C-alpha cells in the first residue's frame, strides 16, 4: 500500500516500516552506551579513580559522564547542519560510526590500577566522542521519522525515537541484572562491568548495515525542497523562537530521563542502601513502562493535540514527584521503588512520547535537523548531562535525600511555562 508522507509524497508502507526500524535500532544503540555508563557509575568510579574517598570518586565519575555532554552542542551544530545539507541518511551513518568508536574505548579502557590517570583520560575521551555522536543523533533520527510519517501520524512515528531510548534503558537494566545476579562480585568489579560495552560494540555493525541501506526521506530528496546555504545562521535568525521553545520543553524531558532513569541505580544504592540488583530490576521495569507507553502517548497526541498532552503530563510530574520521593525515602524497599518508577515511567511516557514530534514541527525541512538538534542538545548539555552531579551535590549540601525531586519539580515548572506559550501544529502542514 502506498500513502502520502508528511511532505505529501507517496511512500509505501514497506519503506515506512524500514525507516522506523532503521532509525529505532540505530538510536537505541546510541543510547544503550549512555544508559550503561549511568547504571554502572558506582562500579566505574572504583575502577578509574582512587578508592580512598568514595564520594569524590563518584563525583568524578558523574563529572566525566557530564563532560561528554559538553560535546553534545558541538555535535548538534556539526551533524545537524550536515544533515540539512547532505541528508538524514549521511548524518545517521556518521553518528553510528562515531558512537561505535566511543564504545570501543570504554570497553577496553585501562583502569586506575593498570594505568593510573591515563585510564581516566581514555574514559573522558570516549565520553567526548560519544557526546559528539549523540549530539547529531536525535535531530537526524527524529527528522527522518517525521518526514516519512503520514501527516496524521507524526506523533506516533516520532515517538519511536524516545521508544528506542527506553529500549536502551531496558537492555541496560537487563545487562545489569544479569551481571550482578550471575557473576561473583569480584568478577563484576574486575571485568563484568565491561560486558555491556562489548555487547554494544558487537551490535554496532548491525546498525551500520541497516542504516547504509536507507533511502533518503522524500521531502529532503524532492527538488521542490529548498536547501539552505547556511542552516545554522538561518535557524537562529528566522526560527529563534522555535529553538527557544524546544529548549524549554527539553528541560523537563532531559531532567526526568537522567534523574528518574539513569541516575536511579546510583542514587538508591548509595543513599537508600537498596542492593544494586534491586535497583536494576526496578529501573528495567520503569524502562519497560516507558518503552510501551511512548507509542501510545505519541498516537494519543495525534488525536488530542501534542500541547494538551505534554502540559497535562508536565503538571502531573511537578505535583507528584516530591511526594513519591518522600514515600521512597520513608520506605526504601524494592516494591516501593518499583511503584515509584512505574508511576513516573507512565508520566514520563506521556511527556516524552509526543515531545520529538512537537519539536520537529517547529521547523521546516531545510532547517529541521539543525533546529531540533540545537534545541534538544543545548538543554541536555546544561540540565541533563550534569543532572547526576547536580543532584548529588544537592543531597550533600541540603542533607535531604529527596533533593533530586526538587530538581525535577523545578524543571517541570519551566517546561509548563514554555508549553503555555507554544504553537501546537498537530496535523498541520509543516513542509
């Protein structure tokens, strides 16, 4: 069957399905490595930094994690502009190649005991490469999905971008469960934590093969689509409001992702004394809820409007996150932890499922990857990448272990105010 894409051009269902699979698999691989690093932060801190001061080691580890995000804006500019000049397919191929390189460095980096500070240098280099790669991934992958979608299904199509991130959380959590359950602690400490990175390196060629066989999107290939001579300058000068709006929406998106998912295993193990295997189990379940909920939320946004759904979810997150953290701190058990992560996973799905389409709809095809990459990655670099460091310091300075919820609630307020002023282009022509 052949139907129109968002650009009003005929596209077969087979090509549309292939586009979704290619973007989802590659994007999932990109975020798998970010997920694994966050999940194993406590272990990595003991491998690459001196053990005399555990808190300093953890702070250094999450700082290295955050430093990788400093390259996200660079990747957003370089690869976002590249995608708008040379096509989504070309940019997506580059992102998966560079991510594979960063994964290899992480998987084989020498530890502090083996090479002293040189191991930490390799660790940081790997994070910088991965940050550059991820900076171009979201803009290119989301543009690709939206431009292949039917006009009435852009929310559903773009939601697969976030669904693949949730899949990465699930795979990372399952790796954590398997490693901590079936390997002795000595093996986990010495080499077990490297297994997920080796796994990511092995599946990299699969993603590369799939992406190499992609067709360019119909709207980008069309002769009627104007190509910008300077995508960065034109985006900032003509679509600055779209960039600013996308930035404000992404604040809650990224803070929730990195605090409520990636930071949780470290948080509950260090501050609530919940065993690592229990933390991985609950985070995996939260990831499954997010993975299943994102497509549902994306489809719902196609029916009721993206702005309505995102506003409702953002307000709900802002209201419930502090009481949920207070409940968890008062009852630090696995059942309560699972309940908290499931509730927050549902709300996070309602927000992040439609968010990629909302951002993509703010920009025309000639500037879509650049605009989306700028809005998303600058917010991620500032508020997501250093989220683990910020909330760890908040806990230490305030003495309150519920302090991470304050950060999430503040982010919700900013995104609610931003959404209130945004235009909703659900179902409207964007190209």
